[in-house]
């Protein structure tokens, strides 16, 4: 008769999976069904619990591996980047110039103001400059100057201004 309790327990776990955000209770429900099978085959309580625990653990570990390796991987770096991962390569505007020994300033990127540092070899940041985000490190970004105009266009405008 214990097999009925295992079946009921398995059904409850599978139904509970519908109402949770994780993907774990399903595997424990299947483990309960395997324990019910062990009970039907005449195995004792210890074997039933070992089967329940083993099957549930193996299925949970296998599903995590499958999800991580095959379902959420980026193929060739073409995956959609969001949040902080999307910042490198974006252009921002310096809102507070550099100050202090580390040349700490503030840069506005997509409406958010970030603590920013110039990358190695860059001069301190000046308010109003356009910069490009090189990398994110913790809650800070490292930036370099960004010239919006290509070199050929800048030289053309410079020549025009000198002749006028």
C-alpha cells in the first residue's frame, strides 16, 4: 500500500511544479514514481528512499547541465546581451569630470549614470566629452574617448575652418 503514497506524493510534486518558477519539483515527482515502482516490486523502505533520492538528484543535476550547456549558450557571441553585459561598446557622455588620484568621473549611458574611469593611457575625463565603454568592472565602467566624426571628416572641417 505504500506505493499509493509514493504515487500521490509524485502527483502532488508535479502539480506543484506548475506553480513554481524553478524546474526542480518535476524531477522529484519522477523520483517518487520510481520509488512507487520499487515498492510494487517488493523492495523495502530503504531501497525506495535510495531510489527516490538517487533518481531525483541525477535528474536535477542532468537538467541543470542541459539547460546551461545547450539551451542558454551563446553561439559565436551572437546572443542577445542585456543589462550590464550590453554596456561595452556603447557611447556615453561625461557628466562629471575626473577628480582624485584615480581620475574618477561620472558618465551617462542610456539614461544611467555610472562611476567611470579612463582606461590606461587616457587623459582625465572632461564634462561633455563623448566616451565609449571599454569594460565593466563591478559597479564602475572604464571608458576611452570617442570621436563621433571619422578622421577624414574632422580634417575636412578643420580645413574649412582655417580657410574661412
